[in-house]
């Protein structure tokens, strides 16, 4: 499945703060914690807990979120299917980065051990 330019643009304009509460709900519903979610976000992006809250409060777009992030050098190890797309086949870097985050949140919610999630 190929990601369209329109989908890439929509993801770029979406705010991190509009998705973040869904991440929190998803992991907490499955018995994981907000602290664990923050640990996963920090591993991928380098953002600390206070920075994460600031990004949410300031309605930062995913484009800006990942532009300023220090993406983990092992992020390319994140593989699999998320939202019907094989992550390693997504060409547009921003969309791939957002799907990396989605995949990590899914793995956390599914009960995967933290040392496996943080490759």
C-alpha cells in the first residue's frame, strides 16, 4: 500500500497534542503507564517528559515535532505493519517517523517487554 502525498500532508499538519491523549488512553487501558509511554517517546525522539507536555500544550505539528527531534539511531529497526502500511516501505520520512511512534505505542499496549520495544 502506497502512502499518498495528501496523506503525508495531512500527517504533517496534524498536531502531536491531538494524538497524544489517544496514546495515553491506549496504553493505560492495557495496564501500562504514562511514564512508560514517555520512556518510549523519549527513546525515539529524545524529548524528556517536560518537553513532551510543552509540545502538547503548544499544539506543535508532527512536522515540527520530528524536525526538532533527535531520532534514535536504532529507529530503522522498527519494522512491521501499522495502520495497514509496512513501516519499512514508507518512503516519506515524516510519515515513516510517525508510524515508528505508532508502532512503539502499539507494542507497549500489547504488553511487549520494554527492553524489546527499546531496541
